[in-house]
C-alpha cells in the first residue's frame, strides 16, 4: 500500500477533475472518471482522499431481504469501518431501482469524519441528505432501499464503480464535474503535473482573452512555450 501524503492530497484539492483526467491520459490511464455520480448539492469545495470501498452484487431473494440488515458482516458494518478522511466509494452496480444510502447512514459517515461519498446508484431521503454537510455524488435519487435489487457483498476490496476499477486507498478527487480515480502510486506525480497543467491553462486563458488563436497555443508550439516561460517569470 502506497502512503499518499497530506501535502499531495492538499495539492490535488486545487486541481480540477478535468485536468486530472488529461494528466492521467498522459500516464496511459484512459479510464479514470466515474460515470454516473453527480453532486447531490453543488460543491463549494473540491475534495480528495483515499478510497474506502463498499461492494454490492445483484440481489437475490434469500440474500437481500429486510433481515439482511441484521446479519454480520453487513452494510452497517461497512459504514462503521469507514475511516475518517476517506472517500467512501460504493459499487451499486449502476442499479437505479433502489438507493444504497439514506440520510441516517450519510449522517453517520459525516459524524465519523468521512471526507466525501461516491455511489453509482441513487440515494434516498435526498432532501434530508442535502442538509448534511458532506460532499456526496450519486446517480440521482430513488425512494426504495438497496435490497430491491442489490445484496451487500463486502468492503475494503477491489470494486467497480461507474465503469472504473477502484482499489482501497486509490485517491478519489471530486468536484462538480464528477469523481476521478487516481492510482495511489501515481498520486504525487499527478499532483505535480496537474499543478503545472493548470498553470499553463491559466496562461492560455490570458492569451485567449487578448484575442490569441488557439492554433499553436493549445496544444503549444515552440513560440507558445517560450511565451509561457516568460509569463511564468
């Protein structure tokens, strides 16, 4: 397990998910943006943290009845295991017929100090969840519980969420564009390169506002790179 520093996490909080996907492309990683989840409430701040993963499988009548809530290990055990500072990522299989999280479980995660929540399934009790001060990205809202179509399967293991593989401790960055998964071993490099990319794009915006053409500027030719170096100075 790679230990990602607080400094790297703080840096990633200053880089848009759009920029991060481009940087990851340069590292050969094309699948990093989790498809489906969007902020339930517009995010005032970007968040970054190590993934704590929760997995569901297709429901089956003997596995996903109301009595499953009392079994151990259960979804409730997973909620209690989520560490402070993590981003909880729930593999809800993109199921839209039932919600993986409701207001009580979200409130518990907030109390435990979780940084954010991402699920590729809906949430329920959405109006109450909106009152909880925690960044949450979900695939909409639905009234029925998860047991309508899903069965809890485990936590702190490799999952798939929104078409992306997520390992425990991969770094999750969320903003109003969605959530991006960064392999932990690349987090430091991606943070540094992302900062430089954002700096360059500020330069491009400056030039465009002055009337410059994007041809030869974005992506940059030799002249644009020289101008960028002078601008940085």
